[in-house]
C-alpha cells in the first residue's frame, strides 16, 4: 500500500514537471520572438524612419537575461549543458557516472550561491525601475531567481539519478 501511494506522489511530481517544462518552452519561444521583434523594430526605425526607439534595446536586453537563465534551467533538466566529456567517456561506466555526479554537485553548489545573490538583489532592487520601460528591476531578478531554483531542483534530481547508477540501484542510459 505504501509503495502505491509513493508511486502516486512520483506520478504527480512527474506530471507537474512536464507542465513546468512545457510552460518554460513556451516562455522561451515567446521571449525569442519578442527579442527579434524589438531588434527588428529598432533597425527599421533607425534606418527607414531616421529615429531611434527608446525602449527596444532595453526590452531586448531584458529578454536576453530571461532567455539565458530560463534556457539554462531547461538545459539542466536533461544534462544538456555544455561540457567536455572526452576523457571521462573513456572511463568505466561507474567512474563516468561518478564524475557526472560530482559535476552535478558542483553545479548545485554554484547555483546555490547564484540563487542567494539573485534573492538579495531582488529585494534590494525591487523599487528601482528601468529607464525606458519602467519595469521593476526586481522582476528581472525574480526571473533569475526562479530559473536558478529550477536549475537546483533539476540538478538535484540528476545527482540522485547518477548516485543510483553508481551504487548499482538503477541502470544507466548512456
């Protein structure tokens, strides 16, 4: 009975993760589209209309920040961050997964400090507004904080998976 309720919790968490991932993918597509439109509008207004838009560069910069951090969170879900694995791929399977687990642990450690910095900046800068769009800087830092918390969550899941593989409790998919 306890195993059945544990499986129900895992199924619900898996469903929640799929929804979160789908929302993030939609957000990333919307952010890229917004950034492209803002940059094209700036280029058109500068060269065709001979005046510069005051808001387009700021919007593109805010979109780029969101794209980088939310994209990094999405990449951490499936271990798709840029890494050099030439040497560790030569190791035996368990040693390989041990190295990957250590990389996940280092990622969690670094992300923890990034989350602390984003949280501190969020509180400190919430009332400050961007010059052209008048968007609170706290909103930008909250995006960073949210993305880094997701990264920590997915890195932790990946770390547990790698530890289970190293200890022989789960089969490796390599």
